């Protein structure tokens, strides 16, 4: 049989035979393509033929590297992807702040900020939602320069804050000039408690009455309404000889708490505490007149107060206790002419 001639196939290059590096691919050590006819950009040298080098400048950062061994690389325009949480760059967990100061922490109040309003509180008078989330209030009276330098009695103003320093309410006395000058600390007053939107959420009314034990039928009282016009509680002074005594009553006139003060209420001695007691006599809170510094105590009647009560106490009772704080301020710490005129006991 006559053998058919075979088609003239080009022989494989020797480096491709055997497929040692994988089918269809040249070995990684070189070969397959001739070396580049020009040296890499930015290189120079000297040989027997003279100086040699590339007429092109070196590659700029951000662009691809020169072709190596016949394989072109894609331009490296962006940093490679980094896995979140492991390897490479760590994720940013805090924003940088002022050097030398710790980063801000969540929950800290912004300077001059107001407390956020709790939402979804059922059966709560509007504006008293703040009281559901706190068990302590700080009451700071504003210093009136006109009153401090001239002795002219001005209407009191207060800022009410929580323990984080966030504003909860602000209070303003509503009285006439003649009432303040003639009656002094014993004057009748209306106190308006307003929220951040300047809505009046609480109203305290104190009529003109006596406070001495010599007048048992005409002792101090205060009516608390929220919203204004809707009675939610009363503060009534109880007859006593040695220590101040008060009853906190609900809108029906039922006593829910008691307040017992100290025999001596001189504020120059330091903090003065009035205990808040349950009906069985156990202490559940307190109202404190806090020492605010020698200069402030001697030259002004602007006082600092604190009040503590149980967290789960009814918001109406909490609001009535706040009214008792203002009544106590006027009875014992609102000094005419910035002079301490208090006497021990209730005489």
C-alpha cells in the first residue's frame, strides 16, 4: 500500500513539548517570546558598544508597569480591595477628634442641649413625658445682677436639668412689681414651667398665706396644674412647731407623700435636706438646697436645688414634688436684701 503524504505541520517549539507547566501555556521561566528590543524605561548602562539606555522617562505612579515576559498587566489605578474586619486596613470605628482629647462618647449631651422627648407614653399629661425617664432633677436659679447690686426684687427665673446636664424645663415667676417689693419672700406668685418649644406644661399657684405655727388655719399651700387649668396635685403645709412639714396630695386631695425638713434651715451651713417620705414613714427621696459657694450665698438669693424621687413614681406626683421645691425655696431661702433672716423651728 502506498503511504499518503502527511500535511506539512510546523513542529512544536522545544519548550512547549511535554506540557510540564500546563496545557497551552509557556513555562513561567521565560521563552515563547523574544526579550523586548529596548531596555526598560529610565535605565542606562555601558557596554562595549558604548552607552545604552531608554529615551523614555520612567513610568509615573498609578500607571502600569512595563511588560514582562510577554504578559501585559492591567493599569493599577486603585488600591486592592481589603476584607472588612480582617487583614489590610482596619475599619474606622471612631472619627478623629482634637489631638490629646478622647473621642466623644454616645449619650453625652451637647453643650446647651435639651433632653430628647420620650415617645409613646400613655395616659400622660402633655409635656410631662420627660419626667417618666428621670429620677432626679437639678434646679438652678438665674442670678439677677440688678437685684444683687441694688436689692430691687426681680422675678425669679430657673433652669431645670437632668443629671446629664440636659435642659428639661425652664421656669419663670409671674408676679407684679408691687407684690414683690411689699410682700418679699411671702408674696403670692404664679410659676410657669415651659418646655423647649416654650409651651407652658406646668403651672404652680401660691396664694398669699402665713407660714408660722402661730397661724394654724392659714398655712402655706400650692396648687399644681398640668396642662394649665387641669389640677393634678396640691402641696400643703402641715402644722408643726420644730420642723417644716408638708403633705403631697393628688387631684382628689388624698395624701400620697410627706416632706419633713430640718430644725435649722440656715443655708450658710452647707446643704439643707428635706426628706421625702411615704405614707408609712420610709424615705423615698429628698429635696436638697445645695451649697452654691460663699460669694453666691452672701450676695445673691440665687439658689441651687436638687430633687430625688423613685423612677416609677407617677408623673403627676413628680410634678407636684417639683412644685414643693419652689414653695420651699420661697419660704426658707428667698432672702430679702440678700440677708439671712431664717429662724430655727416654725416660729
